[in-house]
């Protein structure tokens, strides 16, 4: 990335020196606003693994949207915004350790999948498409395996999985610093997101910040929101650390056993290397559809509408095939 730790610390120090008391007030106001943003926006369900938070947005055919690292129900709704505009109702849970969801003794992707099945029971939903983005792809795939009768289609979006006995997310020294320091501290995250937002988009969101100059205003705003809505980071730390463990460890998942119609989407220049992972998944899941865009990074800049169109068309075809076969 060409950015040293000294540069990061110097940038943060510069922000600190520039404002003093005003800075402290600005941080406090931002944190309060972000907490208010998510307060009263979600509901709670009881599952076999404890309390699971969720929110529902839009109206129409339901689709379960499972968020990635740094997320929660709010990121799930953000990922599903373009789908809501296309007539989907997005069900967005907060996974274990995120926001108000519990963190059980077994926080594995398989146990997360079972908790999501309990959530569907709570909502009275028998069967629906299931989408998982980034680290959320692991519990999405486990859901398709463990609850095949409830998964009408599986969508794996920039999937963060270790399928080749090596962590596909090869962090630089700066990224390790950010994960180990910033993602446990609201004030550090806030400082750096103000001092050098493009560098955080390049590291935490694994997306070339130069792309911000080539996409629409709406897509630039989406990138800004995805980054800023990681706050309050202190309420997501446990979930993020758990994601880091499972995304980096060899995935214990029988991909060839997946029977649901499967759509795998990634981006060639994703700095987390999910394009290679997507190809591996597609080669192991029979009959799957693979879509890889040349640019867009881990947050698929410039392709949010394209991806929503792909998912919409894919789930339509899957529903038609399911009806034709009587399943």
C-alpha cells in the first residue's frame, strides 16, 4: 500500500492537535449519532444460541442478507438497498458478537447458520434465497448445507473463505495495525476515518480508493457510508475478531454437497483476493453461476446495481425451476 505505520500515527496526531476540545466534542457527537442511527431500528429473536438481532427493510419477496466483517443488521440493509428497490424484502440479522446479538460458546459459521434457521422460524418463513457477503458467505454456505429445504437459492458475494489452506486475506503490516488497534476503539477509528478515509477504504474495505474518482456520486456515497457505519466499532469487536478467526482458518465446508442453485460473485481487483476464492467455489458447486467484474474492489464499487440485477434475475430463474420441479 505504500503507507507506513508512522504515516498513520502522524496523520492521527495531526488531527488531534488541530482541534483539541472541538475534536472531542465532534467525536462525542458522531458516536452519539451513530448509536442513535441503530437504536430502535432492529428487533430481537430468541434462538438456540441466544438472542439474535435482526431488521427488515423493503417489501416483496423475502431474502436473507448476511453481513460481512464490521457489519451488523445495518450493513445487511446497506448491502440489500438496491435489492429493496427491485422489490425484495431484506431480512438482515446481526451475526454473533455484533451489536445486540449474543456471542455463544460455539460461535462457528455452522452454529450461526442454525441460529438463522431459528430466526426464520420466529418470522414464520419456510424458504427463501440466502445471500452472504464477505465473511458472511461462510454461514450462508453452511445454511445451504445444514438447512437445504429452507434455502431456495444461495448467493455468495465477495466470499471470504480459506479454501486452499492459506488465509486468502493477506494483510499488510498496516492492515494488521488497523485490525488490532482501530477495530477495538471508537475514537481511533473515528480519528483515522476523518484523517485518511481513502486509506481506510483501501485497507479495511480492500478497495482501490482511486476508483472513487471514476464512479457515480451515489457509489462514492455508498463507500463513505459503508466505512462510517462501522461505528460504533466497540459494539462489533467480538464479532469481527471471530470473523478473522474463521475466515483465516481452513474452511470445514463440503461445497460439493450444496444442492441449492448457487450464484458466486466477486471482483478481480478485490484486495482480499476473493476472486480466486469465488472461482474455487464455482468449480466445486455443481451448476453454479460465476460472475466476476474486473474492477470495484471488495465493496464492488460501480456495480451495486449490476449485482442487484444479477441476484434478481438469478432468484427469479431459481424460483421458476423450483416450481417446475415441485420442490
